[in-house]
């Protein structure tokens, strides 16, 4: 199977890891992929989350606009902050069919992926159906000007480990939990510390800061956030809350972006929104986000179902 963005050596390592060496790879360093930026050094990509449901709930409309904006920005790849679905062909291949979206998709696992057979989402079977798909637990995409760190956030969340009536979680590959989390934090910390990229971006399924339905993920605020602050990352991007959000920080340059509006949005779900410092934007309908970076600046835009820009932000450094 061709792996468009990765060297064949790396994809060999990847399929080996998937074939049962996960224990090794959770102890060893994070898997690393190289994705070249444009000739002029710039890079652009789209972020979409919590998509699925075979095109319903405006998934098709959002996909259409992603295709249009993807073309306009000549995107290099797409980032997925988590899926809401297991019908991969019906909800991925057939929906994101625009020409500009025929790029590599990098994805993290969401909490839904941990219900049922988690290895199915990671497995090379999905890559055989659609070679754009790359989903690992935690990994790094080195896109020259930007380095993107994908972090498996589900095992951090205490409530998934409490006895739950309706959901059974599959923790194989992420156990023992304390060790898994400690190793992951250590790996993320050292990878961030060593990074010389102009822009450092971290992606997880769960929000660190959110005024949406789920709110802050307190375990991540406590354990992951201090590492991200200490290493001066620029952006943290997540899904999980089915909305779009932009929250800034008063103690660090980090911008928190939620892109969870890929299909079923939670319109009107949050009544009497929590007061939180730094909330720049909150939108509880469907949509997606674009990021464009150059050596000197980063531009972020939020889009609705019709492809209108509903919020913009930029920074120079
Ligand atoms: C689709 O998007 C439009 C515009 O935001 C919204 O009015 C409509 O309710 C959405 N449909 C669904 C099923 O979410």
C-alpha cells in the first residue's frame, strides 16, 4: 500500500507496529512522519472533527466547502480531531471526495474509537480502503515549518475508567494506564523540547479549554497543559465538543481551537455559557477551520456550512 506522505521505511515500521509491536512503540519514542511544506516554506491545512453519519447532519455540505476552501488555499493535508462513526467508506471515502481533499489525512483516536475494537481504527485495513487515512495513537508530523504532535488523550480521562453501564472500553495497547500516560507525557515533552520548528502545534481529541458541552478536560489541564506551556507551543487543536471554538490564554501564547463541527452539531446545547477568560469565538453549528503558516505569521479562519468565514485570527512572530 502506497503511503503518500511517508517514506517507505517509515511506513514499513508503521505496519510492523500495527501488526503487534504496540508495546514496544508505547515505550519507544513517538513515530515520526515527514511531510514537506511548500517550496516557499509555507504550509496550509484544514481541521475537521467529529464527522460521520454518512453525509447527514450537513456532513456533505461541510465536505463540499472543505473541498472549495482546500482548493483555494492549496492545502497540504487535512487533520481530523476524531471520528463519530465506524462506517468508514460511507462516511469518509464517499463524502470527502473533492479533488483538493485527496491529500494525506492525519487523525487522532477519539473516545468513540476506544469503544469496540480500538485496533480496527488504527489498522491497515482502513488504509487499504483509503490510502489517505493515517491514524495512530500518538505520533509526530514534521512538516518543516511546523511540527505537529498528535496525542492520544482518551486514556487521560478518569470517567472512562469508572464502571460505565452503556460503554465498554478497549484499553489494550494503552495499559497499564499510569505507565502509558507517564511515557506519553515524557515523549511529548522531549519531542517538543527538541523541536526546532517555527510553529509547534499539538492535536488531541479532547479539549484542554472549552466552554462547550464537555467543558475543560481537567486531567489534561493538570497533566498535559503545563508541558505545552513550558515548551511554548502555538496551537492546541481538538474535537470532542461538537462546535467550533477559539480560546486564548492569559499566561502563554497558546491558542485553543475546537473543531468538532463535522456533522451533528450540538446547537443550543449550552445554556448560560460559562464565563471564561480569553474566549474569542464560540459557534454551535457545523463548520471547520483552516490554518496557514509562513516563517513570519499564522492565519486561522473558521467557516460555516456555506463556507463563509465566521471568525479570523492571525499572529506574527
Ligand atoms: C445545516 O446547517 C444549517 C445552517 O447552519 C442549519 O440551519 C441546519 O439546521 C443544519 N442542519 C442540521 C441537520 O444540522
